[in-house]
């Protein structure tokens, strides 16, 4: 999330850009009971939820393959390429976490709407 003070933008978590981005993309609305909910139509939430599930599956499989590849390679030297790869994997893990959070939110709202 971004905190604005005196026209200065400060990021709360600079090391997790996907989490920051996804928190900004979530639209909320206030329900008459005073609760917050995602401000998307149910049909949109269902589509988002399915795409999130597919994206997480692809990311998980790709990450597993990359970690297996790194484990098989000789990473005893602290080369720049190895460091860059680990940084990229960290970013992918952050993306996966951001997708998990957004999917949890969409699934929760869909359950709430089904019970209403």
C-alpha cells in the first residue's frame, strides 16, 4: 500500500512490488452493514478467481522446475547470474503470494454473496 504525505509517495513494502500493486488494484465498497467488500460483480469475481487459480498453478510448476534446476547446478560460487536468478525467483514468490491474497479475497466475497 502507498502512504502519501506532503506529495511524497512512500511504499510500505518496497521489496514486494507485486503485493503493493495488487493491493492498489483491489477495489472496495462499503456495504450498508458497514463491512467492506470487493467492488466487483459476482461474474467478474468468478472469472478472476479462475484466472488466479490458473496463474498460481503455472507459477508453482515453473518455480518448482527452476528450484530443481538450481539444485542440480553447481551454485557454490556467488556469481552475478546466480544472484540475479535468486532475485528473480524471490520476485516470483512475491507474485505468487499476491495472487494467493487476491484469490482468498475473491473466494471470500463469492462465499459471502452465495450465503446472502
